[in-house]
């Protein structure tokens, strides 16, 4: 495990002051300047793809294929989307013409918020730094990025590379754990984007409230999957198992549990077993394809949930504490009060919760916090509409898992306990942008609107 040099706490205020001076210089007002920084950011990722691949392997024991698909390529994609579109996004907008106000020249300017803070989690330590950074830079802000200390190799690489490619007076990395983040949170910012657990999200929101700092919270939760018994079960099984085992289930939008009508549970389990055998033809204790739990604490937590389940083990269940390894595991006949249903699993264990019917599944979901993602596997439009139309969630996804945050043009964010705000593409740009309303009223308008001035009279009111 790499050791991470933490930023001295007493330097943090100075770093913010330097960024404030950089922002106040006005250079980020230029869209050309922002585009140059974005291009540099894309080169940073491209030139150092191998180093990121190795750092991700070191921190998460992750296979290179997963890292390229999930983080390296999608980081470049997100940055280049901002690079290509920032001119359009940043253009002032005129509202639809209204007879009453059109001569006042109404316009909305898109202005940077100022100096912003991005706090990132461990599970996608690259993408969840670069994706919000792209939006913050495109919008013309100065930024502090606080990577997760749980991925020291990636955090070290970010601190080493960012100043080589990006204007140091505008982007800085602060590394550290709770004391360093607490210090950051004591300072006033113009926006804070926090991605991570709801528990820490509350700490961040409370600290931000002291300065009336606007906050976006990208949190997690238990994302359910509805499986229509009449659907293509092989397709559902493959995609659900992939979404659950990728990154060892440490994905904020990982399918957390499956709701399936009781009478069809075994049919679905058979489809999962087939998918499992094709993904993991060798013993899963030795699978080189499986990412590891990020640390011993995470291993112990997820293993504890597994050891305490009262469900029936279908396949998997092997663990190796020294390697922080948990095999992809399927558990059936899981009830609502089971350990596996007590919190977001954030590990490669898939509980199957049999329900009487679709209505019972919908009622179960609605009795809990709004999830970050909600999945339905069905080829029947009425089935999908019924699920989506009677639930609330950050995203509503049919016949797919985990990919939607990377789909260009779609917002990515939660609702209720799964968060607030959106940090991808144009929505990320808007999160870090102040919409500055403006009018410029010519003098002759008083010929039309002079009646507004005192002295007031009944005759003016009657006009
Ligand atoms: P975490 O909350 O433990 O840590 C995230 C960040 O908060 C880290 O940078 C950490 O240093 C900081 N932090 C931790 N404790 C703190 C404290 N007491 N005070 C101030 N800062 C503190 O989260 P995690 O374990 O890294 O990430 C897992 C969670 O993140 C899961 O719940 C997952 O669903 C969620 N998540 C959400 C999204 C999304 O976009 N919605 C994406 C990825 C992960």
C-alpha cells in the first residue's frame, strides 16, 4: 500500500487564498483559457494512462480492463465533452420574448461561482475527480480537489500530475483524511461538491450551512432491481451480475438487491448460475478479474453482512481477509429484515428478495429512502411504466446496469437521501455556474411604464 503525504493543515488556508487571488485575476473569464486547461486535463489522463492503471491496481487490486473502461476512458470522454461544448454552454441566454419585458434586453449570463471545493470518494477515485473537475473548469472556477485517502496511489498521482499540466494558481490538490477535510470545511467556499456516504454528507452540509455555501451531495443507497418474470432472464442475469461484481460491487449505482416474484425466483437463480459460470469459469478464490475491497475495514463490514445473512447461499461466498477478497456471491430467499438489507452493501454480494408480486416490490422500495438508481429488466412497456411511474429514484434504467452515469448528455444525481445536484456534462457546468440575470432598460421605456412612479392614484391603477 502506497503511503500518502498529507497536506499540512496549516497550509490549507494559504492554498485557498492563492486560489482566490488566481480567480480574482480574471483569467478564467476567457473561454479560450478554460478550453486550454480542459485540453491539458485530457492530455494528463491520456499521457499517464499506464500510471493510473497501475495506481488503480495498487489501491483497489483492479484489473486493467476495468480501469480503462470505467475510469480512464470515461474521464477523457467527460473532459472532451466539456472541451467541445463549453462555448455553447457558456453563451449568454435570452429568455423567450415577452411583450412586457422584451425592450429591457433581458439576458442570463453564465458566470463562474468562484473558488470551489470537490471532495471525492475512493470507489472511482479518478473519474470522480476528473468528471467534476471538467465541469468546474469549464464554468471558470478555481478549484481545490480533495481525493480519497483510501486510494493513496491515485491521490499521490493526482497531486504530482495536476500542477504539471494545469495552471497551479487555479487548481490545487489537498490530500488527507478527516482533520484535513475538517479544516477545508471550516473555510468559506463558493460551492462544495461532495461525493461519498450519506453519513459524511450530513457533516459536509452542516459545515457548509455555517457559511451559507451552496452544496451538491452525490450520495449512495440501496439501488433495487425489478426483474419481470416474463423478461429475457439470461440477459437480465448477465447484466445484473456484471453490474454487481464490477469493481467488487463498490459502485454507487451498483444493483444492490433484486426483487423478483416468488414463483420465478428459482428460474432467475438458474439464469444467474449460467451467467456466473461463463464469467468465472475457474474457482472464484483465484479470479484475477475481481477487484478487492478497498481496505480491511471495508472487507470486515461486507463480510459481516454476509456472515449474518439468513438467506440461502446460491454461489460464491469465498473470502480471503489477507487479500481483502470477496468472491461474487448470490444469496436467495433474503427477507427485508436481513443483514444484507440493513445498509448499502457496497460489495459483490447480490441478495435476491422474493416478493408476492410487482405491487409488493414497489411498496417495498417506496417504504425506504429514494435510491440513486432504480433498475427494471423487462421487454414489456407497461411493466416498465408501472415501475418507473410509481417510484422515485436518481435514475430510472431499463435493461442495463451501472452505465448510465457515463452516458453523455444525461444528468447524474440522486434524490432525497441519495443526494442533490448533478455533476456530469452540461449539468456539471451548471452546478458550478452562477446564472446572473441582467436587464438594461432604455430611457424611453418610461413613456410606457412611467405609471409605476408615485404619486399613486386610482386613475393609474385603472389603466
Ligand atoms: P466517505 O464518505 O467515507 O468518504 C468520501 C470523502 O469524505 C473522502 O474524501 C473522505 O476523506 C471524506 N471524509 C470521510 N470522513 C469524513 C469526515 N468525518 N469529515 C469530513 N470528511 C470526511 O465515502 P466513501 O466510502 O469514500 O464512498 C462510498 C460512498 O460514496 C457510498 O455510499 C457510495 O454510494 C457513495 N458514492 C456516491 C456517488 C455518486 O455519484 N452519487 C459516487 C461514488 C460513491
